[in-house]
């Protein structure tokens, strides 16, 4: 599955890179790494990735619930894949703190959307769902998860690494993903590259939900508007 996703990323990379100059000043600007200066922080969306397996009361569920709450408390909207587990928990936490939630679902999964979603974006396939989750997000956080979450992490990381998207902060919550991140970084830094992960860390490890929310507050709410012509290498 990961190989199929990465092939889709390569194809989508070429399409977005080809059309970047045209799209940078349009409504598609955010997916290409621009953040319009008129955008208020209340409209910023954080996409949360994570396993569908945790249930209420379990540590991973309650951690994601606190994450949603912390993000909503700082004015962020929370976007998830719309189903159960971490997706439900993050949405629930956001709603319990007075926040707004949205979800991207796919007919492929044949599952019902959880009760904590305000706005649903329905697509046909899981590939479309993933790219829509990326398109909507101004930042991303990956919680503990299985192969699906690993694929999501890999695709977002690759798009940041190849500068297909920029200006979109990415964090992982807890130390679950840290060993994988470090092994991949060994490869990225071993060949003298002057771009992407070899120059600056694109995925940040945060220990708590509050730390995650504050990370996005520092990098999004208080950052200056990014010029459409600014690339990750120039910042």
C-alpha cells in the first residue's frame, strides 16, 4: 500500500510543481505552502492522523481527546478522517472545548462518520481522502497508529521534503514514531543533500497535547504571512 501511495505522491508532485506559479495566488494557495495574510487564526485547520482502534477510556484515545481540546482552545479547527479511534477522540475533544471540526471520509471504508463532526467532506477513494486531508490542513499532527497512519506520515513528510508543500508545520505526538524518523533521517543526511530534511527537521516530536497546540500556535498564529514566492530553502 505504501508503494502505491508514494507512486501517487510522485505523480501528484509533478502536477502541483507544474502548476504552482498559477495556483499560488488562488484559493489553492494553502496546499502549495502559502498562508494568505488575511486569514485569521480561527480559520486555521490542523489535520490529525491516528489509529481507528483506540476506544474511550484507553490512553491513546484520551491523549487524542486532550489534543483536540488543546487545539480548539487556541482557536484551531480540527480535521480528521472522520471515523472512530483517534479521529473520534480528537474531534470530541475539540467539540467539548467549543471548537469546530471537519472530516474527510471515503466511500471505500463503508463506515459511519462519528458524532463529533460538524462538516463532512465525502470523496470516493482512500487516496482522494488522504490528499484532501493534506489540502485542507494548515498543519499536521500524527498520533500513534498503524500502517494507515504510517502511510499518511510518509506522504506528508515526502511532500514537505520535496517542497511540494511548505510553510505547513508537522508534528508527531509522543515518542512512538521517533525511531522511524531517526532512521529515515540517517538516509536523508548521508548524501550531502542541500534541501528538505537534510537541511532542517521537517517533522517535530512533541511530548504532550499542550506542547503540540503551542507548537502550532508559535508556527502559525504568530508567524508572518508567507510570500507565494518564498520557498522552504529561503526561510
